[in-house]
C-alpha cells in the first residue's frame, strides 16, 4: 500500500494543494503577510512574535514575488534566528555537586525529565543523586524511584507530607558525602496556592545554601508543549516564585509542534536546555533551532 501522505505543514496549508507547490509564486504583500501571521499564530507563536517574524521576513523584500520554497526558507531562517541564542544545553560547572532544582506544574513532565537527565548524565560518567522533593505526591515519589532504578541513580525520599526542605538538606549532605557531580531536586507543582509554593521553594533554597551558598546552580522550569500559549503564563508565574534559569519543553513528540517556544525565546530569552520527545528514558534531546524551525514550518 502507498505510504500515508505527509501532513501538510504550515505553508502547505497556505499554498493549498491545487498547483504544484514548486511552480507557484506569490508576492510578499500585505495579504500574504497577514496570512503568514495567522499561520504562525495558529502554531502557538502568539501575536507579537508572529508579527516580528513576518516583519523580519518582509524587510527588504516587501512586494517581491517568491516561490513557496523561498518563503519557507525565509520563515525558517527568521525562526531559527530567534531560537539560536537560547539553544544551550544545561551548563556543567566545575563545582560539585551541581544542584539543579526542577520546577513546573504537575503533569508537565518534571519526574520524567529528571529520570531522563539522570540517565544522560550517568551515561556521561557523572555521579548523580535525585531528591524526590514533591513529598506530598506519593505517585511522584514512586515514579521517581522507578526512574532512579532505570537510570541506576539513588533516589532520596522522605515520608509522605514531610518537609521538602529537610529532604533537600539531607540530599545535599548525601550528594556532598558521596562526591556526586549532580543533585537533581524534584519539587511540588501545586500552583493552586502560589504563596505556599513560593515559600516551599524559598525554604529549599535557604536550606541547601547552608551546605553550599552558591546553590542551586540551575532552576529548570519544565513546560508541556501541549499547553500552548499557557506556557508563557507559567514562565511568568515561576519567575515570580523562583529563580528560573532555563527551560525544558516536553511532549514535542505529539501534535504540538511547540510554536510557543518561539514566543518564549522572543519574550524571555531563557535558555532551552532540552526537549522531551517521548516517555522513554532516551527521549530527551538537545534543542536544535534549525531542526525545530523545519519541523514547525514543514
Ligand atoms: P510531573 O507531574 O511534572 O512530574 O509529570 P510526569 O513526569 O509525571 O509526566 C506527566 C505525563 O507526561 C506522564 O504520563 C509522562 O509519561 C508524560 N511525559 C513526560 N514527558 C513526555 C514527553 O516528552 N513526551 C510524551 N509523549 N509524554 C511525556
């Protein structure tokens, strides 16, 4: 049987299927730019960023007749240009243990991402310790233990409902005593009571600083690509209640192509350390701007 036709990408939809795409040329005029803007907005890029991309595309080319290929390449280039400065793997510091606080709303993929990161660092020869800091969610703790086993990394837990800061302190002590390279700390993601969560995160930070005043070295915010524009809001909220230093976007293997990442890069400029592309332990990749732009535009 014939292979399923590829899903038409953004531009495929714009140009329609009526004529051979390669033969078609259209002027980069107001109508065209407006259609491109709508496409970008429908891809979760947000109005401001969509406007910036199309304005950059039009600069010096307004009114010119372009082929689909040219428009596509132009759009990809403008998107990749916004993304290049933020495509940065998690920096590793000589000072160990490097403490990575992982924050984000429940369901965003925190525990999964911690498991994947632990496995990657372990494979790179690093000694890793995980702290199951969401002590209120028994399921999160259990899941982290499973990930820890898979990755061959110890997971420190505390009785359900106990103080996450106290666990973080113990984990810090263990990581230091064991000579660990990395300590990954999971945290609660209950945004219902923002003040409480802020207090909880602040206390974790205070307590680990008693062991190392430079910690935490990174605060990773995990975002779910399927939440679309809502991710912008989550960055704002978590910037208010913690010291977000970088992002991981999960679930980019689904239908969501993560257009909101362009808006995030444009608005916040936070580094994107990795992307999640599945539920398995190896499904975490470095963020590649060109690949991302190509997948988004298709
Ligand atoms: P947490 O509540 O933030 O700790 O989120 P979890 O790590 O438990 O993830 C929530 C759900 O999303 C689980 O079913 C995960 O398997 C799933 N998940 C996490 N990351 C990815 C990803 O990159 N792709 C897909 N398809 N699913 C993911």
